[in-house]
C-alpha cells in the first residue's frame, strides 16, 4: 500500500505490480513522436491511464503540473477551441478563428517553457474539433509544421478530430486524410467514434439517441484498419461506451466491456500475440466510478478526460478562500483588526488564484489515484 499526501489530502493507492522502467525516450517536458508512443505503450503495459484536462489560463496549467509533480505521473494538458480564444483574450479579433489559434499556440509555448521544470512528461493536446471548426484545426497544423521545420518536432503532441456525428465512412476518410499530413511531422491523431453525451465547450449532445452512445467492435476495427495503413501514423480512438460529458443527476450506463470486446475483435483480425493493439481514450470521465475506470484501463484505455470536476475544484478553491477571508475582502482598507488596516495581502490576485491551483491539484491527485497514475515514472 502506497500512501501520500497532496494539499492535505491523504491518498492510499494499492500497487498490484511493479512498474516497468520508463522508456529512455521519455523525458521531462513535452513529449512527441516516438517518445509519445512509448509513453502511451508504457501506460497500457503497466495498467494506468493519463488524466487530460482542458485549460484556459496559466493558473489551470500550473494546477495540472503541480498534481503531476506531486503524484509522480504524466499529465495531458489540452486546449479547446473556446479555451484557446479565452487564453488569447475574449476581445481579441477572432475572425477566421485567429484568437482561438493564437491562444492555443501561446498556451502551448507556455507549457513547453515551464513543463520541464516540474520533472514530468507532458502531452500537449487539443480537444474536440467538428467539421465546421476545421479552419481552427488547419491553423494549428500549420503552426506544428512551422515549428517542426525549426525544432525537428511538432509544437503539440497530438490533436483530436471529432466527426462522430457524421457517417462512419466520412469520419474515417477525413481522419485518414489528416493523419497522412500529421504523420509527416510526428503528430498523433485522436479520433472520436460514436457520440459522447452531455455538453462541453460548444459540443452539445444532450438530446442524442442512446444507441449512438455505444460503439460496436466492427466499427472500431474499421477505424483501426484504415488509420494503421498510414505510414508513420500514430492514433488513439475515443470509442463511445455510454460516456457523458459532465456530472449529471441520474444513472449513467457505462459499458467498458465494449472496449474489451473491441480489443479482442481487432486482435483476432490481426492475428499474432498482441491482445490490446488499440489505444483507447475515455471521454466524459468526471463522475465515473473507480470500478468502471479501472475496467476501462484493463481494456487498453491510456487517457481519460477530466474537465467538469477540475473546473469545479478550481472554483471551489476560490469559493473557500473568499468564505474564509470575507471580512478582509470588502474593501482595500478596513477589516476586523481595525478601520485603517490594509487588505492588500488578501485581495492580491495571487492569493485566491493560488487557492484555486491547490484545490485543482488536490482533485487531480484523487483522479490520478483512480487512474493508477501515481509514482509510475520511476527513473529512466
């Protein structure tokens, strides 16, 4: 039994086996190309998944990196189209997605500069992109290609295409076309198959037919076969198994067995000894039971998106800070200690924002324990 404390929260993690050494290609900081694939394979082999968090500011980035450092695991920092726009500033010109593109690039450069200081590997990713948002996606690919020319690697580690509302053939065709381009600069593609319910950052599937929340193994095989044919193609599959974005009242019927059945189906089609050929992604992870999470990991899930819980925890840190110091936050001068006492040390933005970072890191520590993603790095 491993015990550790993060921001006052004691966590116990049962370690059922020894973690194999981290591949030598995986270093602290942003990982891309072969190092990225090696890290994902390490996760699959050792039975853990990496948390992925949509960020909108340097403070939320810091919360992610703090949790990763304290827990001794990798982290996925990702930007949405709306999150990129927010990072650039809501009044910045967003004609043709200019601010959304610039914000994501600026955020990526920020992560690249500071991530190595935390001593953990970080995957830089972007989240859902439907067809009408492809100009944003194209702008990011161009930025990766320009960065590759100078640095020999892409700016980001990976990007997601979400064409799950389209016919399967069109989804696969478009993803394959983009992967052919992305493979030339060692970018990994995450593609969505089936629909994730609920609503997140402009993607609303709250009224979707329930049958579309569950992917069939043959559909996963069609994706795997098509994308595997791309030379140097790296990809993950966000296959739906009842996932829902956010935390909702009522029961969510997750069926991780779909992932197990899909791995078996693909393995039998391929032949050979690899029983888990696919890398799976778990969308809508907030609010899921540890049992469902662990069962999905056993099926080769190497990434889980955790957004709603981390958003709440960020706010909850500020909420608790305000409640604790309310009498010192009603004016610049004057508090219970005296009418002329200054309050600057309380309303300094760094105080409330630091409380948010700590609260977010604490919640991510809990998530990393659920994902078996604690003390998995060792020495390489």
